[in-house]
């Protein structure tokens, strides 16, 4: 959750509100540019309808010399050489959102917010339903890079929320190596090819809590299926997941705290089924572990049934602890 500062000046008909996001569309006819602003982090994602490839502009100044907060600095726009000869675009539309909801606003509207991460062949726009300044993610639109056309809309993600330009994620979680270690002689474990097809058309989305100190995150994985010609959910989500390309398996670990400073760890092995195009649970192991801070020794044993039931049913976004 984000918190916004609203400054209200007691002047007739004058209210200033801090918005979190903005969208600008510029055109000169056939050529179109889009700027998607995250004002909280001072970032912009830029795209045009010729290259169809999003570009992230970091630390962009929204207030340049002519005091127009809606212009990015020209030297920071990564234009392709082929675009430099095109006529300059002019502002066609502008929309801002992400402040305290306006109770007088009764109608909702849908807008798309560009994502800066892409796969090999596709880019993404998050579909938001906006009413006043309140917003909710209702879809993920997948577009082809080759021509900018819409491939599909994904909407099977109940509980997952909009995370600005970082809603769509891709790659391998380095913190998994930090927590569980990595084998120097087996680099395949660190793969980010979630369906092991040798292609680079995968992504994941996340859901989290509002805790700033310790943010638990659950990830949900998708991959492009060549037979179906679209992205599909891989029947896999969780907080700590690694992928083994050699065995075509995903290892999911779930940590559950115990009030004696110990932890219950459930390790699940999910096998990828090429025919069904998703993962299936084939094995689950539960261990209780406790470390001695003074001696650095670690005690480990098999879970009791009570501990295993507790961890299997525990919500990974909660911070409850089992009292033995």
C-alpha cells in the first residue's frame, strides 16, 4: 500500500493533490509515442509504435527548464536512429491517477499501464479499472513486439495487485541462492526458463503485504505455450522457488516460524508435465530446524504431524508463529 500526501490550500476552488502515476500519448498522425510515469520513484517507461519495445528512463527529471512537469528531457529518450527524421509529436491525451479516491466519481474507466520488462517476443500493459483515484488490476494485456498487435488478455490472478511498472517480472531470484546455496557444478538449477523449452518467453507476477521492514512475496509463474499460441499459468506459485533444468523440476520451499525460534520447512518437488503444460506436485518433505546462536550448531529432525499440518495450511503472507 502506498501513502500519499494531499496538500489542501484554503483558496476558492483550488486543491492540489499528489498523483502517483501518469500516462501521456503523443502523435503526429501515424507515429505514436507513449510515456508512462511513476512519480513516486521518478521513473518513466517509453514506447513508440515503430520499435514496439519499452524503454526504462531512470531518474528522469519531471521539471525541466521551462517548468513543464509533463515533459521528459529529450536527451534521455533512447530514440532509434530511424526515428530521428520523423516529425515531432504533439500531446494527444494525458491521464493521472493514484491519489485519494474521489467519492463523487461514480463511473469507472479502464486504462493500460506499460511495463518495462519484456520477454523475447512480447511486451506487456497492465489493465487497470480506475474509479476516481482508486485503481485495481483487472487484466494483463500481452502485445507482439513484431507489429504491436494484441495477443491475449490474462485475468486469472485473483489476489495479485498492481505494482507500478514492475508488475511484470522476469528472471531468476538471486535470493534463492543466498538462502539455499547453489551448486557450482550444476548451473542449470539457476535457470529462468520456467517451462524448459529453450525460449525466453516467461514471466511472473507477485503479491505482497504492506510491511516495509520484512516484505513477504508470493510469485505466480506464466510461460508461452507454442502449441496453444498464448501464455498459460504453470500451476505454480510460492515464495521461494528454484528451477532445475536437468530434471525439469521446480523446488518450492515454505518457511513457517515456531515460537521457540525454530522453523518448519516444507520442501515440495513439482515435476513439469510437457503434455499438460504445467507443474504437478510429486513429493513433499517436512523438516523442523533450530539453530543455536551461541554455538552456531543446527538441530534438524522430521516434523511432527502438528507442525506439518500447521505449515501446509499457513498463509505465506502472514507472520503467525506456532507455539509448541
